[in-house]
């Protein structure tokens, strides 16, 4: 992939070498993300952060990543506060907003909406989630986390076993992650969900075509056995017609300390794209695992800043200039990582 000036809309754009390049750049961002050093490589650049669907981590981490590179952020955080409610098309919005920004990050509830927006944009557009379709930067940060977690256990991504659990039909994070992981070799996927919420058939078929083993099951306990990574997702309530319909599946699959100890092998990495639904009727990832050393969910969020900094640096073609404006920070920076 040629990164400078490109839109990043789908993980299908990436080859394995592209992923390696992103991860190498992300590694180099660590001193800046940890506030050990600062850079002004994007001084004067403006990010248009356009989120037409609720978000905390993705919106804030994209903004944080751009700020850490020295840029400024302008945010739109509610579709009701935009001219889209007046009937303006995504094309017109893209044409206008790209005149105010040097790069745009966009989330929208409709599948394909970010791609439609990008066709009118005069600057690069990064997909921060288009309905139930894709979430490329989340997949990248998840895979980056998987790589780091497995490296600490002297393992690699090739040949790993991963279980994906929950709402696999509507979960854009698992859609993108499974496709990104398929760039590697001999992966075993165990897909655990109700049949009504199973992974889209076209994704499963593509994984098998690429030579990976795919097991689909509703049996969570036995599906947990023998995995290196367990990746849970919440029921995507916003994708259902009614809350009552979502409630049919809520709380069906839960992971807690007792289940982990009984069915998972030691050191199985626990991941979740967040937010986890901690309400009593859901609680897919129990708080009794909060201090477990294999719980990686907060390392995922930290890694999101690194990966998104890398995407900005690559897309705006400043990777080789980051160090030129770098210096030590002058405030107290000790953190408990």
C-alpha cells in the first residue's frame, strides 16, 4: 500500500508487509505516547474528528494521537448537530469539511457511509467505524496487542489459536480483526456465538479459502479450550430493532475467573474492544478478572494511541520527520504502565 495521501477505509487494503510497516512505526511512537518526549511534526495541521455515532475510546484516542504529533483537532460529535439532519448528502459534507481539515477521521452508523464520504473528500479519510461493517484502526490495534502479548510468551501470530465470542454478526471489530489475522499462516479460529449472531458467512468462507481452520459453536466452555487469545464482544444493542430483541442474547456468554481457570489454559490472553457491558444482566467480562495479568483490555487502549499515531504519520508522510522536532518534556511524566 502507498500510504501518503491515501484513505484508510478497510483492512482489505493491507498486505502483511503493510501491517508490519504500521507496527514498526507504532513502536517508534512509544516515547511520545508515554510523554517521555514530544514532537511538533504536525504543528499547524488540523484533524477533522467527525463522529456521528457514540464513541469514547476511538474518538479520544484519535484526537490524542494527533495532538501528540503536534496537530490540532476539530470535533463534530452528534449527527443532530450537523447539516446531515437538514438533508445534506455525505458527498456535500465531505466536500465541505475536507476544505477545513488536513485529514478526517469519521464514524457513521451506516455501512459504506465512510467510503461514500471519502469519494468527495479532498484530504485523506480514516474509517473509525461504519455501522456493522468495519473498524480498521481497531483491528490494527488489536492485532498489535496480540503480537505484543504473544511475544512476551515467546510466540508469534502464525499458528495461533483465537476464540471470538459474542455478537459476531454485528460486531465490526471481529469482522475487521478476523480478516486482518487471515494475512498470517495456519490460524485456528473458534467462533462462539448464538447461531442468529454468527460471523457473516462470506467472512467465514474467506478464512477457510485462505487455509485457516474455522470452528463455529454455541458451546462457550469447550470453545475456550486450547486458545492463545480469547476475544470477547458485547451484544451490539444499537444494531437491533428493539432493546427487547437484544435482551434475548444479553448475558448468554460470560467470562469470569472461575470459568477462565476451569476452561482456559494458563496465560490465555483476554481481550475485548470495549466498552464491555458491566450491567448485571450482561457482564460478558467480569470485574473479578480486573487484576488478572492476562487481561489485556487496557493495554489494548494504550496501544490504540500508538497505532493511530502511526496511521497519521504514514498517511501525512511525516514518519521520517518526527525526530527532527522532538525534545524532552518538561513536566512530571511517571506513569504506571
